[in-house]
C-alpha cells in the first residue's frame, strides 16, 4: 500500500471514530433520561405516560 494512502486512511478512520464516539455516548446517556428509566427495566406505573416526541 502506498504510504500516502495509508496515512490518509489512518487520518480518515481516526476522524470518523472521533466524530462517532460523542454521538454514540450522547445517545446512550440521553435515552434513559427521555424514557425516565433504563431500557430493560420494568415500566413504572406510578409515573404519568409521556409521548417520546
């Protein structure tokens, strides 16, 4: 593989990963906040029902 191509791919993959890490983190942090529970926990019936929109 050409050294410049290897350098480009390394930078490109690094940029993509550094962009996706905060997006994935915020998704998994904000889901329990919007659901008022963690996915997989039983639904609490004492809370009023909210639509997710």
